[in-house]
């Protein structure tokens, strides 16, 4: 279940003074990292995708005005809320908790709006989800997770052009998200642009070389293009 993954370890929340932490990281690291913004984005992405509570009795907390969600948002795409009243109540409770934070805190509102929008989308409240994600992006234009969840809303509305626009914005600022390349590839494949779809699946393969599903999907496109040698190689992975 979404709320009982058993993962207790998690990295620290977004900290108040990113600049000082970045400077300390640079002193310890030999990596040629690009800039503080990219570093902060990766730190946020890692924090955002983690599980924040295992048991129902574990209380949620806040740090620096940023809530710690009780859900792992990336797993939302793989669960079915229909018929699961306990899960529905837990998600509704998280929405209410985030709403209280949005209403009472003047800081980091976008970081609470984004997960609330994602949860509203999963529960079918599309209007509320659109409003939350648009407002999150308005307040924090580089909150890439908000663009990800908004692109899923565009897909529900059969607006593939807008979905691709959001995905393009993400890849412009982050080259490390396999799911973005996969979703882009799937949209392009439906539109008949097999060459660019293959290119995006290839980027996903570079990031997730052990993901057999990506190889399988790319193999299907190679087969449609008549490149049977490449298709067989991918099918064998």
C-alpha cells in the first residue's frame, strides 16, 4: 500500500540556507556540478519523491514551513483509489492537512500546493488540481514536479500539445528524470513521430539501463520502423 512501504530512511527537507549548504558541498565534492540552482533542484526532487511516514501513528511534521507529505507522489500513478475506502480517507486526510498549511503559512506555499494538486488529480477533482498546480507554478516557476503533475492533467484532457510543453520545460532544466523522457516518448509515438519517440526512449534507457519495460517499448517502435535488428536487441534485454 502507498502509505506502508516500509521505507523509513529519508534525506533532510529543504533547508533555509541553500547557499551555505551548497558551498559546504562544493568543498567536499570533486564533481564538476554546474550551479547552485541545479544542485537545489536535485535535492528537492530527491526529498519530494520519498515516503514520509510508515505507520498511521507516526505524526507528520513541518520544517522551515515546508510540509512532509504522508504520500510518495511518484507512486500515485500506480495505485487505484476506486473501492479502497481506507486509502481514500488517508489521501483525503493528507489533502486537509496540506490545506491547513496553505491557509496558515505564508512561506513555501507552492511546496504544499503541488502535492495537494497531485492528490486532487488522483481523486478525480480535476478543477481543484488545475488550480493548485497553476498557482504552485505561478509562485515557484521552477518547481518541476508541478509541471510533471500538470502534464498528467493535460493528458486527461487530451491536450497533448500542452502536456509536451510542460515536459519540454522540465527537460530544459533537468536532464535526469527518466519518467519525463518516457512520457514524452509515449506521446510522440501516439502522434506518429516514431523517430523522436525512439530518441526519447533512448534517453530514458541511459538514465535507467535496467528498466526492461523501456527496452520493450523502444523495441516495438523499432519494429514499426522496420529496424528489426535493433528491435530484436531490445527485446532480448
